[in-house]
């Protein structure tokens, strides 16, 4: 199980926004604090670790879709 799957949906949405160049303004401070504690988000936005988690989740989703199409 990846770290992505363990994140609550709201925290996943924050990472998606940051990957797309969005802002975290208006997001819950507790969720941001958790993402910062995990090292996925820093003061300047998404960290390299956060980007790696997002990319791994994206690749896993693509692979699952590919398997569904083949089956």
C-alpha cells in the first residue's frame, strides 16, 4: 500500500492542487500540518517527496486501468 492510499481524500486533493500549480489558501491548517509533517509539503509548496508520492499514485492508477481494459 502506498502512502497515497493512506492519505485522507482532502489531503490527496491538496497534493493534486499543488501539482497543478494551485494554492493551498483556504485549506484546513490541520491537513496542511499533517502533509508538512510527512514531508510532502513545505513552506514553498510541494516537496520532491510529495511529487514522488503523486507520481507513484498516478502510475498505479494507470496500471490498474490498463489491467481493467485487458481483462
